[in-house]
C-alpha cells in the first residue's frame, strides 16, 4: 500500500526513487547527491545480499548432491546448470573453463536483482522506515551504477581474455588492420574503439532501462492506493474499504484462474457502475483496480526480469566468444 506521510503522487514517486546514499568523504548519509565519492548503500547492500543467497543456494545443493535418486532441490539446480551449460556450448567454442561458471553466476545474480522488483513496493521501505532509514531502493539492477558496473566488468574480463587467447600481436592486428586493411589504419582503429565501447554501454543500459521502467510502473500503480486519494478524516474508513476491495480483487483473480471469466468480467465492469450511483466508495474502487493492474503487470513483468537476465548472460558469453575468435 502507498501509506507514505506525503499525500501527493509526486512526493510519493520522488520518495521511492531516492537512494540511501553515503558520502565517502564525510562519512555522512546524504540525499540526492551525485559524484564519484557518493555510494548508494541500498544498491550495494542488496547486490551483496543476493550474491550471498546465490552462493549459499548452490553450495547447499552441491554439498548435499547424491549420485542416487536426487531430490527436488538437486533436480532444480541440475536443470539450471544444464540450461546454462547448453547456452554456453552453443555460443562459446573455445577452451576457457571459467566461462560457464561466470555465465551461471551472472545470469542468476541479475535474475535475483530483477526479482526484487516483484516485491510489494512499500514492504521493505516500510520496514526500513521503522528503523529510521528514510529512503530505500530495493532493485539494484534499476541503479545505473550497478548495471553499468557489471557490464564494464564483463567488458574488462573479455578484453583481458582477448590478450590471453590472441596475444598482443593478434589484438593489435584487429585494432589496426580490421576491417579495411593496412591502408586505413586510423579508420580501423576508430571503428574498433567504437565497437568495443558500445558493448558495455549497450549491455548495461539495456538492463537498467527495462528494470527502471518496470520500477516506475509499479510505483505509479501504487499511487492509486487509498491513502493518496482519501483525506485524513476518512483514512480509517478508507483503510477498511481498501482491504475489503483487496479481497474482492483476489477473488476476481481466483475466478479467472478457475475458468469463470464471465463472473470475473461482470465484477470488473460492474463495480464502476455501482460507484457511479454512489453504492460503493470510489476510494475502494481505486484500490480494487490498483491490485488488479499490479497483478497483471507482475505476471507480465516476470517475463521481463527473466528475459533481461537471460540476455545479459547470453551476451556475456557472446562477448567472451568474440574475444577469443581470431579474425
């Protein structure tokens, strides 16, 4: 629910788009600051926490793995590893053994970061607020510093590996003689630099753009909650209506899942008519549609977060393959 102290949509959106920041020069918490020495603590915290969760998950499965009849958890982990391994074999045909583990780490780490966008928008910020933490953003991949930091790291690993696979002579030849030969050395060098620099920028901005857009949509949907549309005098009554219509929204979704679309559709289009004649409050109607829209967007957003993690993983493997290919 959108239950922030401010009752304006702009204030609510701004609150949820503000990072918990630390100025490393003064070691003080700052707000809406920028610069190299300003650290987004929430992005760093959740990135590291999700990395630890990934390590513990796969370490636990590896420690308990058995050659006999595997359990459900081992089956799931083996399925994930097999999927990543098949993607690596399709795109990478060289001898480096670290590529598949790196792809596995990147794919699941990015997925876990993206998955944070599916949590209720006010859940973790409210918990943080109870501990006197004023701002908290929980989706690390919606932070351009994290997205570009990961893409630049991938680029540096691939670029460094190209020297291992081709040697300094091979890398130098690609920069100077490809694609137009020795007669256009400056043009070759310029085009190669643009090609290499475009890799981390496109990789990072693609992830950041999609996740930031998803975060914005969830925040906008949350702006339809009752506390933003009701006055202080009716807040208690509004809260009751919110939970009542939240239950009706859950019932509507359940009816759709059970194949009773006609009844669910009648509820969706019938409530506005009841609100029009004053039989039900408009604030309750707003909460009803907010939950319906949020669930619908969540179902669609599951595809987005999975696809973005998959794309980031596959492009990482492709860039490693390009770094090892000889032209």
